[in-house]
C-alpha cells in the first residue's frame, strides 16, 4: 500500500474549504470527494494553484453516484478505507488484497434536515430527501477507528486542525483525534435525534422529546443537603443570560442551592428594566425587592424587606455593581454589630473594576460568589420550560407576560372583557371597585404584580412607594396552601414588623434596636433630620396603618372567597391588584367596596409551583 495521506471530504456547508484545501496540500494529501464538494474543491485548487489532487468517489468505488445521490460513499472501498485497523496485520493484508486504500481524515457535515423541516409547508418528501445517510455512516466509521483516523464535523475547526498538522508533520495527536471523535459522535447523535423527533411526529402524530446536556461536572461537597451528591450539566442551546454559563469573577465554587437561588434571582430581576433594581432571594423566594435612583439605595431598600431572611441570600442586580454598592455588602453593620452582610452569591450584568478590587481585598468576603452575565437583554429568550417528574417531564410555554393587556396603563380604566387566546376564557380586566386607585399609582401596582409573579404560590406581596417613583417589598407570604394565610398571617405580619422597626428608628426611640438602625439605611442621620415630618406626632400604630394604606397588595392568582380581603383589610390595606376570574369575584368585589379598597383585575394568573 502506498504512503499517501487521504481525506474523504463530502460536505453540505462549504465554509472554509479553501483553508482546508491549502492546509492539506502541504502534507502529502489527496482528496476523495463527491459531487458538489469536489467541484468546489477543484475550483479552489485551480484558482490558488495548490498542489493537491481531487479524486471522485466513483473512481474509487467503481460505481457512479446512484439514485439521485442517495448512494455515493456507502461502499467497502470507502468505509473499509476508514474502518480497517492499521495496527492489525490481518486487516492491513485484507485491505491490500481487496485494493482498499487507507482514508486518514474524514471531513463531513450533513444535509440540512432541521432547517428543511422547519420551513413552512415542508413536505414529507422534502425532509426525507434531506436526511443524510452516507455522511453519518462515514463519520461514525471514523469515530470507531479514531486511533488511526481524524474526523472533522465542523467547518469552524479546520484552521485549528491545519495549524496542529503544521506543527506535527501532518499528523494529529492522539488527544486531538479523541476530542474530534467525541465531538463528531455527539454531532451525529444530535442529528439522528432530530430525525427521530420529526419523523415520529410525521409518521405517527406522536410528540417525542430528546434533550441534550453537556459538560457535566460534580458540584462541590454535596447537593441540596449534606448527604446528597449533585451534578451540573449545561444546555448548549440556551443563549439567554443565565447562572450556568455566567462568568464567575470572585469567590468559591457555586453549590446546588446557589444555582437554584441564582436562577430565581436572575429571572426576577430581569422583570424590572427601567430603574436600578435589586432582588434578594432566599430558598428561591424573593424576600426583598426594591427600585431606587441608585443601585446602592436599591440594595439597602431590598435588604429591608426581610433582613433576617436575607442572611445567607443570593442577590441579583440589573445594573453594573459599582464601588458604593459593593461597600454596602462589605461594610454595612449586620445584626451582630460587625461589618458586612453575609451573602452567598451576587449576580449582575457586570462588576466595576473598582468594586471587584475592593471585595478582593476583604478576607471576610473571600467566599462571596460573584457572577457576571453580561447584557441581560441579550440572547434568544427561551419560550419553553420543562419540569421533571418521576416518570415523565412537563413542557409548557414560559410565563413571559404580566397582564392580559399589553401595559399596566390599560388596566386603569373601567372594567372590560378580554379573551385569553390560549384558554379562550373571557376575563374581566380594569378597575372593578367603586374606590379608584390614586392618580399615578400605576407604577406601584405594576411593581407589586411583578413581585407576586415570581413568588411561590399561593403568593401575597405587599409593596409601597417609599419615595416618588421608587418602590420596595415590605412583606410577602409565599408557598401557602391558602391565600388567606399568605396575606393575613404572613405578608401583613412581615410588613407590620418592618414598619414597626422603621417607626422606632424614625421616632428616635430608645427602644430602637441596633438591629433596626443597621437594617434601615445608610441615610440614618438624614432621616433623623426629617423624622418629625414623617412621624408628625403619630403613634406607632397610626404610622403603620398610614403606611399600609398607601401600600399595594398583589396576589398571584384570584381570591376564591372574600376571606382573603377580610384578613388584611383591618390592617389598613386599600390597594389590591389580582388576576380575577373566580366564580367568587362578585363577593370579593363586594368586600373590597365595603372596605373602600381600590382593586384592579389583570386577567392573567401567575401560579408558580
């Protein structure tokens, strides 16, 4: 057998063939090729004067391309040249006896099956003719014989491979051939998976789901709990900013729970685009959300939402974390009187060099995990999500909208009917009560509904406008079996507790604890100057009720009975936003009217399980 190197090149995507042809010409290669690929290669070679020969597959096999190109490389002269074991003397002799020459490199990419199937009006014949047979067979053959054959399944790597050949006298290292084989077999697996899903749908009407995850690695010392091991896999098809592929710029490795909380934090903070916003997450639930004129102030206000639960939290920011904001994390007194808040992880578009340098100089923050995700609006937003079950998987459209209307402003009018396009339900939207919301309160209602959307059902969230156009969560009840307790026992209790603490500090009472002062804001002295205006001679209970009167209560789903409003009305709640759509709506509206509550129906439920 002669010592010439041979490459089988048969590709649909002709990108970078010029790079490949030039590179192979320097390393004693000849090319075996088919149809359109051979024509393009010959044009490149002739145009550039490369010293390399192109042989048609039909000249190797002794057969023409058959059946409109369905059979070209499916022949022992081709597959045998790829598959025979060069280290096995019997194989070598058998190849020689049958005039089979070695093929040392297989370059292949496949017919455009998926793009063809996705075209409107694509017929069964269209997709069948674009289902590759010979390409995958040659590729898998090269994978099987990876010890002797290289396989290139992506035009983007041609230049890198040629560079390695240049450094190694035309030879690919064992490690490279293994990596190329792993990539190629996964390429074929993805392709055959797409074939199976589409043909099963076309032939039987059955929907199948085949998903791929890569780069699996074990996570830290344990999983959700100490006795559990855990792993993380990457979905290579997701381009939307996410915690899995974020750039970690500081801190220790993320654990299982860190990823869950970072995911919840990022999803929530992306809901708020117009102002600097901070979301504090604990056990996948928002215990604090706030907007402000600066990220620093938003962080402080978000932390106030539940400073006890915020201990050990994951915090998301929708703006670059600057030095002032980082100093809050590192230096603000905590509940023990020491400097620094204990935070497990931070996730943001970016962190300024000054902020990063500052936190790197803090020994107490050496384990604080900091993730950068870049532009939060980048990538393609996934419109499908999945939930695994023991024995199956659920697939649904992502909950990507907030209201049945396009904007919150369209809710602030007399009630009217809209149709949910998916369920075809006729739903009421608008102001459904005799009492109307205050003028320019759309922002507060909108902020509250966004917070409720990202809180586990049954969810009640109480929010306030603490400064013109700036909002914060004061209390939330999450994951409750009934809506009455979520509001009347949890959300209202936390809001009451936070306002009581605030009153103690504003009134400069001796009973105000260091905890209360630490958890309020860095503007403590400024607040003291204006405290008399804020308190204005009110008792603690008067102050709390006055504040709650201007708050907005948001519910992720409808109130099935009036008891949900009965449970909170006595505390002074006067503003409610909820989806509506219950058979009990008339009694709930009646209760709201009795309590002089302004209530808005959105027409869109946001259960979160």
